[in-house]
C-alpha cells in the first residue's frame, strides 16, 4: 500500500499542479493569483455618442496602471461630459484639459474556475476645470458606488464598467444630466 502512495502522490501533484498554472510573462508555469491583475495596460474607453441623432460608440485611447488597491487611468474620456456642459453653445470659446487622469480604488478576487480575477471598482469623483468665455468652472463627475469587472488571466485583458450618474458644476448638481456608461477595455503590456 505504501508503494502505491509513492507512485500515485507524485502523479496527482503533477496533474493538479499543471492544470491550475499558466504561463504569464514568460517565466514558466506560475500559479494564478489575485495579484496577476497588477501591471501596466493599454486600451480603449467606450462611451455612447448621440451626435447627429444616431446612437454609436465613441472610443478613447488610454493607458492604465493597476496597483495593489488602485487603478490609474491616464486619460479618462470626458468628451460626452463636455458636450453636456457646452450644450448648443459649442461655438463659444471653451477650453478643458486635453487629458484628465483618474484614479479609483478596487477590490479583487480570484476565480480559478474561469481563470479570472473579479474586479470590483470603488470609484471616486472625477474632477477637472472647464473654461467657457471668461468663466472657469469646477466640474465633478460622480460614478455609481460599485461596478463589477474582470481580468482574464489567460488573455491578459481587463474589462471595467463605470456609470457616471451625477454632474456637478461649482457645487450645483445639473438636474438634466442623463447617466453615461463607461466600458473600459484594457490589455496588459
């Protein structure tokens, strides 16, 4: 009986060990962990566009960096917010930052069944200044409390979803603001 254990145990370790591993970053077999999500990314932010009365998706290129508990997005898509702010007076002299960086907290949890790390975003308020004519306004975009996303360990892709649900200009909430969904698709570099 002891002899059978000596033969079966290494075989089982080999089977289970190799079936739960992946080849991330060329370092051979590594067991996937929740920390697999950490790294630098490139990708796109999809937001709906209602230009010319047609529904379409607007794409914004961005880079991102994911740490232990926060996600930094180098260029958050704000074009739809600017359209809301400018309204029909888009011809007025307006200015706003070319790039608006955004950082949010997140929680992660590994799901070995699907070779995925679940990512729950805990978004903070997005802030930037907007100038129209001679006036400068402080803009705040408030997102839903928590949205689910995921990182595929095999594909090295992350998908995050945010929902902008409130727009504040100089501490006054814009009552006519309709929520804007953000779908962030990133590929780990």
